[in-house]
C-alpha cells in the first residue's frame, strides 16, 4: 500500500482546523452540510471508474473511508495540512494512507492519480491557482478533478465572505461559479460540468456547487 511520509506543511495556520476536527464528525453537521457533496462526488467517481484517487483536504477522512468501502480503488490517499484532522482520520481507518501536506506543494509524483477530489476545502487554500496547477500535475491525461464547495451567486457575496473570514485569521475564498470556471480553465483543465448540490445551510444564497473538470490528453 502506498504510504508516503507525513510531509511538513506550510501556508495557513492550521489551528482553526485542528480545533474544528473535534466537531467535524458530529452527525447533524455531517448529514446537513458535508454528506450531500460527498454523495455527489462518489457518484462521479463511480461513473468515471477512477482507480487511483487523491482526496485533497480530506479532513477526518469520512469521504476517503467511504471511497474505499464503496468503490475499492486500487490506490487511495487522503491528504490534509491539519494534524488534528489527520489524527482523527488515522484513528478512523489506520489501514489507509494519510499524508500531511500543503495543496500548493504536494509531495507526490507527476501523473499518479486518475482523480483528485476535494469537498469543502478548496476555499481555504491561500493560493488556489497554484493548487490547481498541482492538481493538474498529479493527474493523468483524461484524469478528473472534482471540487465541491460554496460558489456564491454574486461576486459581492464572495467579497463579503472573504473580508469577514479574514477577521478570524482564516480568509475563505468562495468564487462565483463563473470565476471558478475561469480559474480551472486557466490551469489547463477542460470543464465537464458544474451543478448545484442541495444541502444546508443557505442553499439558495450560498449554494454548494460540484465542478467536474478533466485534464486534456
């Protein structure tokens, strides 16, 4: 089984995520907020037949463990930069491979994965464009990128959420659907689809969107 060393991460301060790791698995939080986008990603992975999967921003490993149980891919890696999250993930499934790393500097070889998935994590990356280039690098030609997180309907909402979150020291970048499409295409990907995922809270004002893109041959 592929099990890279626990790489040291740099970038944003992980204190918020280490703290949140103690509440992340609460049944109500998972059911209303996190499970719907996870279900949508699993459907996409199943349809694509992906056998080598990287779960980027895996948190406590709930989705990673579900991928293993429901799809049984040949290679599966959970990656996060929070020690607290990865501690919970390793406790959940000690047989899986977990790596602590920054999405913008992945300690992974080129073209090693058929799919990169990320649910409710991309908005935390300090340099999303660099992260997208890293995802492009580690994907094989025709590999799939699946991002699920909030895409506000209006640009002013993106600005407000980023400004407000900066007060707490962890700025969240929620681009509109159109803005995210442009970022992904600029990294070299081809957009396959973008669609809403119904979940709480604020499904209309701050909708969760699953964006699926592919790395051209």
